C-alpha cells in the first residue's frame, strides 16, 4: 500500500515549481490532490499532469472571500482534508530604499497572510482528520539577506506563525511542519538583478522529497522543521 493512500491533500501555489513537484511526489504515494493556483491555464496544465487530482481551483489565496469559497467547495465536493500545504509565494529583490509599498504588501499578503487565511479556513476539516499543516517557507525565514526586506519580513513572520500554530494545534492532534529551502531552481531566481545558474541550486523535487518525508512519519513523531540547503553551500546572492 502506498504511504498516503486515501489521504486528501490541498496544495496552494500548485501550478508550477515546488508546488507541482510536491503534487507529483504525493500523487506517487496515492494521495488525492486538490490543486490551487492563481492563474487558470497553468493550473489546468498542472492538474492534467497529476493523475490523482480530484479537484483544482484557480483563485487568489490572499483574498478572504476566495479562500472561503475554496473550502466551501472542498467540503461539498471532497468532504475531507488530511493535509494542507501552504506553498503560495512571491519574491522581491530590491534595496529597501527602492521597495515600494505595493512590493511590501504583495510579499506580506502572499507569503504570510495567505497562510493565516487558508489555515484558519482549513481547521474544521483538519481537526476532524487530525491532519497536517506544512508551510513551505525559506532559509530567509531565519537569515536576513540584503535587498530582500519585504520577502524577509514576510518569511520571518511566517516562521513565527508556524511555531504558534504548532503549539496551539497540538492538542487537536494536528502536526505543523516548516520546510525552509535554500535557493531553489524556480522562476523566483529570475527576480535577481544578476544571472543565477541552475547548477548548484536545489531542485523542486528536493523540496518535495522533504515534504513527503515529514508526512509519512508515524503519528507519534513530528518533524517540526527541515532546513534544506544545497550540498555545495550557499549560492551567491542569498536564498
């Protein structure tokens, strides 16, 4: 029997990159997948690539009304949720003096507020299943890199929120895990103002393997945090 057979998993930011790699990895272990992404066309392509997709829904998880609509649909169409994976994210690489209020809000809303909204909305279902919350964060949740003020502020906040959730939800039997990857070969690397070569970077599949390893632990065990870095060392320019 595959390790996640019968488990229902919702992944935000699932259209490409790390989110799609996680979907593929969990699909291989029998999970039933709910894929969420902001843009309809890439999300449709992602769902077509993952046979275990039972539902896909284009939406912006920074909008409370859309999140409410998402979980209403999950309850009606699927009926249960065992794992919530908060993966939606954006990245801005600018000096602090040039960071706009729009940059700031975009990073805080996507990288932090979305976790607040989706996790709160998922709680009734997760309490019923005694499920898992996995937040895909960043090494920037612990290390402040230059030119990443908005991103770092959001990721530091997201790690703090993850710790609070872990302590508060333990009594409900819900496990909460933080995954902190170093620089990964996704579209985010294109935000730098210098070329970044894919060689030496983590691959989305590496992050997906870390997520899977946390989820398949026996319920008596909790992987609180995984810090995942390239084996060749930090890549110039930060993560």
